[in-house]
């Protein structure tokens, strides 16, 4: 549910706290009212299909560092805890994105690029979150899908997770080049086959995105734009509707995205700086761009399983 694009920067992401202040590392800030509406007016209390067990660990948010380390993240306390270091046989590839299933596995996308910054290869590994042990999965990533945003989503009536991916590329709004990516796809984890669903719609067509899903059947994208946007995604058609602007987050080169407790968490970093966390409260549209000013490391992937709560926890 996160990504790191090409080799534009060695570390981090481009993070701006306001359009007037310019771009740079996160500084002091606070909650601000977000104009543009809300994304979830009636979140469901049902996390997963009846009869599917969810462990305490499966209800956490997990993030992936640019050094291949997995941390848990507890949104209410804002605490990151290191869990494991990955041992994937990746060669020269770099970690790019991560999704988490409800069985305690992380699915991590790695990619490699040539001297011109063009992505030339990519793989997905299944990782035991508790130990960091990697297993190469025979998933065939076709050209144009080597570098992807990732997220699991499931329907309340179906206990099976489905892994959705967004094709990412060097071109896009933040590079000054019109986006042309193929949009949304789905991976059959039984056959290792990736099938394209279709392009995103409207102004989001061809744009880079990170994905996060929910246990009550929804899928959302965090789109890399000059001013970032979050939008619901139709899982059958890839159509995007009612995007919401996130004015404090601009042109991240490393970014990650997670849904938890009815809200959205956006992880972004400025080059050579650690990641910050923005908190978007979906029910009333408020945005805190300085929810966590400094995570202490650079985050390139994030994920919460479909066991994660879909409503805010009791206060």
C-alpha cells in the first residue's frame, strides 16, 4: 500500500506543508480543515467476513523502510516498533511497495532500473512479518507492471483477500510528463497471473497511485500529483470517483498509504529526510499534515490487512 518511484531521488519523498511555503522537509504544523468533502460518510463496523479469525497482529498497520525493515505502526499512539529485517534475495533491486494479508504475510514489490532511470525488472516476495523470512512467489509481472502500488481488499460476504495493484512509472504529474500508465490490475495468487482491469478515470487516468483496501469491500488510491489526491476506486472497472485533494502533500517520490480505524494515513518523505505521516479523518475531512513529523526512517511501503478496524477506536 505504498511506493517509491524510479531513481529520481536516492531517499525519501517531496513533502510540502503548504502551497505558499514551498517544498521541503516537514516542519511545525497542525490540523487544518480540508476543503473538498469527505470520503467515508458511513463506514462499516464489519471488518471481515463472519467466521474469519483475526489476530491482534493482523489488525495493525505495518510499514516498510528503504532499508528493507518492517515496523508496526500504532496510529492512536503514533508509535513505530521494529518487527523484522527482510532477507529477500533481491540483488540490485530496491524495495518499492507493500501489502499485508490477514494471515500475517507482507507482499513486497521490488524493482530495478537502468542508468536512465527506466524500470526494467520487478518481483514480488511473500514475507513472514514476524521473522522477515522471504519466499519468492512465481508471479509473472508483465512489462509496465514491474513497479506497482499494492493493496488487499475483500468483501464482507467473501473471506478471501484479493490483491490489487496499480501500475506506476517515471512519467506523471510531478515529473511534468503526461501520465500514461495502464491503471489498475489484480493478481491471482493461486496462479501467479496479473490481469489488467483498466485505466483510472478522469484526471487520474495514467497517474501513479498507492492502494489501500478494507475488509468491507472498498479500495482507495493515493495519487501522486502536484497536489496529492485520494479517491475511491471501483474494483470492477478501475473508475475513480469523487477525488479529495490533500493540499499539504505534494509530489512525493517515496510514499505509502494505509487505511485504519476509518481514517487514512499518508507516509511521505523529502529527499534525504525521514518520512512524515499525515492523518486524513475521512468522516469530517480534516487533515493533520504533521501527525508524525519525523518517523525516524524513510518509509517506502505500508499496509494494513483487511482485519484492520473500519471505524475509529473508542477514546
